[in-house]
C-alpha cells in the first residue's frame, strides 16, 4: 500500500515561508563538555506515516519495528525527557513551546482510512522542561511563548510510536520559526544544547529530502520506484559530507549553511520546514562529532532518503 502524507503542514499566524521572524541573534561559544555520557542529539528521517497494520486498533503499538530502535538500544541509559521539533509546526512572531502536563494528538492529515485516526500515543508533557528550555532560548535572544493545548502532530507521534512505544518518556515540542535565515534553526538548537547535560534527548524530526511534487509525478507515471534522480543523490551526499567531514562547532555550522547554496537544494527542499530539523539537531549536538546511523533510500519510492544522524555517543 502506498501512503502519502498530506503535503500541507501545520503553520500558525502566517501565510508565506519568506516572511522574516523577529529573532535577535546572540553569540554562543563552542566549548566542550566534560561530563559523559550525555543523551545524543538526533536527526531522524521519520517514516512518512505509522504502519497501522502493525498496531492494534485504538491502541498504541504493541510490537513496532523500525531501524531507529537500534540507535537507542545500544546504550545503557534512558533519557529523562524528550525535546522535539517537527516539520509540521511553524510559528510566526517567535517560537512556541508546549507546556501541557498530558498530550493529546493532532491528526494533521486527511483522507486516510479510519484506523489512522485511532492511533494513540498518550505521552506526558514536562512543564518544568518547557520552562527551562524557554529560559535558555530567551537568554539567547529568541522570543518564546507557551502553548497549552496543541496536541503532538504526526511528525512527532509517528516516530515516537517506534522509538518509545510505551509512552514512558515525557515530551515537549518546540515550534520552528518562520524565518529568512536558516542559521536561526542552528542557533535554536545550539541554545538548547545544555539540556543534554540534564538528561534530555533532543530530536529533530523531518526529511533531508522532501519534494512531494516529484513523488506525485512519479506515482502518476506508474513508476514510483527506481533509482533516485541525480539531484537527490547530490543533495543527500552534500549533507553527508557537511556532517561527516566537519569536525564540530563553527565548521559544522558553516558546512550545513553552505548546502542551501547548492543547485540541488531547490529540488530537494522546495519549502524549508522539512530540512530545518537537520540544522536544529546539528546545532544541539555541534559539540560532538556527527555519525550516520541509518542510511539508504525509501523502498517505496526512492524519492526519500532514510539518512539519519546522531551527534554524541551511545547513551
């Protein structure tokens, strides 16, 4: 069965990606932490939708299977809480952060069979973490306000169904800004990096490649599979080189920002929100070497890469 996610994303208070967000930037030093182990910062190319055939109707998944599970299973520890960004929540006029003690789900897709709306993920929130993250962001010059009622969108609950199927880890979601400057994404992650010292796993959930127009075109042609086109492999390889060949800190930051100038970027990311979590996770983990933990191409279409990265050691 071919499953296509609704190409629209959940945005608030704006209508165009290129309006500037009122963000004040600050300088953040690139120091090295001394204490270890720390929860990593992860960039995960998420599954495009939960495979509901594996989930009991109306319940959370009993036996989910996904390569992501090996990323966290190799370490002996569990994070205290999760702080996540997803491509499916953008806000104008500053950032928003969830402060609820218990999360509902936001089924921000349409046209699917009823079982897709029966998926449950009753995760706790973490208001204390939300407050701590807000103070870090404000200290770095970002405007932040609380969001009390928004549910976790499918860009968050889909991955968490696989990563933490028992809903045992509290979750806080942060919005992405609508901004002209991709460096904002990196600096937001960098501002939140101290949370890793406090046992928080930082997750960027998106896609390195996300061109639904090309996917729909391939589906209409009746040939959705096959080798990825050159522009896709070019951009995926540029991102790999930026992360794997950089050492840390400013070098990583400059290398990832340079990917926006690649001719293949316009095809790889026609709108910025799915690529933004890459820079967010890299910023949060920029004191550590990035490693490729999952690679390859989406078996369904070869128009999505599964490349996922971890910044930091096994936890």
